[in-house]
C-alpha cells in the first residue's frame, strides 16, 4: 500500500507533464510552410484554400511581397505584379526553365487586394447585373489572387487556350516548380470554377507533385488531409 501512495502521484505528475508539453509545444513546421500575415493574426500555409466557402478577410495580405523578375504584359498594374516571396522565386525558376525549352510566358496578374477585387466585382454588377457578375468574377475575399500565391500567365499571342504549346507545357511542368493548375478541365464541379489553363497556384513542390500525380485539386487535397 505504501508503494502505491508513492507510485500513483508520480504517475499522475508524469502524465500531466506529458499532456502540458504536448499542448504547449507548437507542431513541427518549416518556416517555408508557415507564413504569418502582416498583422500576425492569421497563420497560413502554402496550401491555404480560398474559394466561395473559404473566404479571406479584407485585411489579409501576403506576408512578404516581392515582384518576380519575369516579363509582364504592358498593362499589368504594380499591385498585380506582386507575389508572396516564396511563390515569386518559384515562378522566376518556372519562366527561366520554360524559356530554355523555347516556351515564352508573360505574367498578366498575380496579387489582387481585397479592395481591388471588390472594385472589379462591383463594376461587373453595375454593368452586367448580379447573375453575370457572380458567374464571372470572384466575390471579394473569395479570390485566390488575394493570397499572392497564384499568377495568371499568357503567351506572346495573348491567346492562352488549353491546346497551345504554352498551356500544354504549363500543365505538364508547373508541379516541378511547386505550382498546380488550380482550375483544371473536368474538375469544375469540385473547384466551382471554369477551366483556367492560365492560372497557376503555388503550393510547394511536394504538394504540387502529389496533386499532379493524383490528377487532383486543392479542394480534394485539403479534404484528404482533414
Ligand atoms: Zn487567376
């Protein structure tokens, strides 16, 4: 009995200590994967899912903005040339490799602030009505462009349909640089968006490879990890 009186409290103390350590120790995360936004109120990862069901708040901005050293179309604004730094560096690598293989891309639009998206959406509602606006323009907060992790690209002909050599190259190679084709053909019911061969999203190389190999989407990837 005396032994019990000593052993039981020790077991309780050890158990409580283990539980506390587990609660108080942050999970193992690489700095690359976890990005804090400027207000430090929102921790995101490269796999941040943004769509109609998962909106960003109006204060969300890329943690560290950078303008990639790539050619842009002439009328790209300074805002839309910005990207989250990790994605910016990756897109530079992608453009460089493509060029070596005779494929020339131009950036059209990367980061778009909540205010800009709100402006685009409001103008569309005024000009074309609510139904058309909802069909063609993302509601403020639901555009992935607000993350700074994606970019729309085009080719020298400014004609970026899925059958062009540039679109084919992008679909086959983007994952090698950590990007996925965010709105693939045949996945419209899952992404909630029409096929966009020009819109690539940075998720990091490992996730991009997994999504590419499974012919999957960020929605499906996220659901499989939850
Ligand atoms: Zn886009």
